């Protein structure tokens, strides 16, 4: 997500929501205590524990207008898909209603193929940048973790694109294209454009027992992912200065509480990356090599938190569209926030750099 941060009416709404949440969790909230001079945190909380809280609100970005229209079309046409499942969508600003209808028709066909001898690891629908809407092609790729199948309108240029939410492929991976006439063509994945997401519209499909629906939408090019991280990093850096000021008067843990509302919310992975660093591949050259690890992710050291900065912040909690809180504790914090204060999902670091999941 991208857009400007506001600390006016929307911020006041966030502070009111934060005070309600904290009160429900059993805390007394003293707003901007007058016994703190200079920058003041939004709340001094007492009760089951004492800690500082700084509240930040991230606004709906202006740039979501066009993708929001496409999401509306996808939702309106979703009933065309008779088979159960859901899709994560990648959309470009050039996508139109014809692309939506074509993609959902292909999605229905793909979800119906549940009797394959070897089910794919991932299933995609792609409307390329230059589609021939009357012709279709099926593409199979053997990724390192399993088979990927693409159902596509045929590309006039032979370039298809692949959603960036999928793991990267090796350059020497072959792709098998099957045309409507049954002809099979083998091409390297880089020749068919599988190292970027240059497409009009893409869907990553999952089968389940629910009626078909669109679970999420991301802008083509991954722009929201990187900008979401930078916005989260900005507000946490700003909050850390206010929390540090409060800690001069009372040396207790501190929490950044972020409220975000809108159609396009950052996934958990984006929030973790904003805090801990960009996704990284770990190459261990000695037994002493270390990395921060969360489930199957490793993080570089360019997050808003590390051993040299923002150590006054004990944890960050994000509440998206009034859903349950997600709290991540700072591995490098000077003072640890007690576990379980906010409820919801919680990640607490262990000494070895991994995280414990609490609910």
C-alpha cells in the first residue's frame, strides 16, 4: 500500500480505538501525561503491566483507486466461477472488464481440474499484456518445490508474466506450453517472461470448500509491497523517538500500535519484513553465521529494528480493519514487553533468533 500518513482526524480515530482496545484488555490509559516534558507518547498504560504506547494511523492510499475498481469488477463477476476456491489477484492499471471475464472463465476451468494424477503445487491464471482472447495456452513449469500450472490467454509476443508472490525460478527451468490444438512447445522460463509480473491480470488459485471469492489484490509490479514496508518503517521510527522520550521519565517497555483501514492491507509477510528486514536467502559460510528467522523466512538487516536503532521500542502491533491484533516483539529491545498483553496473534523472539508463535 502507498499514500501519505495523516495525524489529524484519522489519527484521532486511531487513538480512540487504541484506548478502547487497551481498556478492554484491562489497562488504564493516561493520555500524553503532563509529567513528561518534550515529546510525549500517546499513552502511559498501567494495570496488569506498565508500558508506553504510541499510536499511528496509516491512511488508504490514493493510488488504490484504479485497482479498487478492478477489485469491484472481480467481486461482481466472481459468480461466473462455479467451482469452489479463492484467488489472490495481481492487477495492472490497464486491466479492464474483458480481462476480468476472461480470467474468471479460465479460473473456473482450472479449479475444475481436481482429478489430475499429479495436483500442482501452484495454479495460476494469466492474462498477458498482449492477449489473444480467443486462443488459450496451458503452461507447466517444474519449480524447485513442485509443479506449477498456468492457464493463459495466448500472448501475441510469447511473453506471459508470473505473479511475483511465487518463489523465484531457476533460469534454466524449462516451460512446456500446450496450445489448443495439443501442440507442445518447450521454452526456457526467461524467454516467456516468467521473471517479472508484466501482465494485465493474474490470479493465484487455491481450492477449498467455500464459494469462489477474491481473497486479496496486489498491484502489478509489487509497488504496494515495497511502499508498505517503507511506510511502516517511517511510522515506527517516528514513534520510537516519542517512546524514547517517555522512557527517560519511566524506564518501562513500549509499544507502537498501528491502525490501518482500507481495501488493500499489507500481508503479515510485509509487516515482518518492515520490522526485521527484506526477505533474504541465508548462505552460511561458517558455523557461527546467524540470521533472524520467522517460520520459513530469513530477513536482511535493513529493517526498522536492529541492534543499532529503535531499541527503545519493545514491540509493534498492527490492527487492520478492526481485525484481531498482530504483535511482533523486538528481538533487540532494551526492555521486553510482557507476553499476551494485546491478545490476537503474537510472535516472541527466542535467544537463537527464531520466533515463538502465540495465540
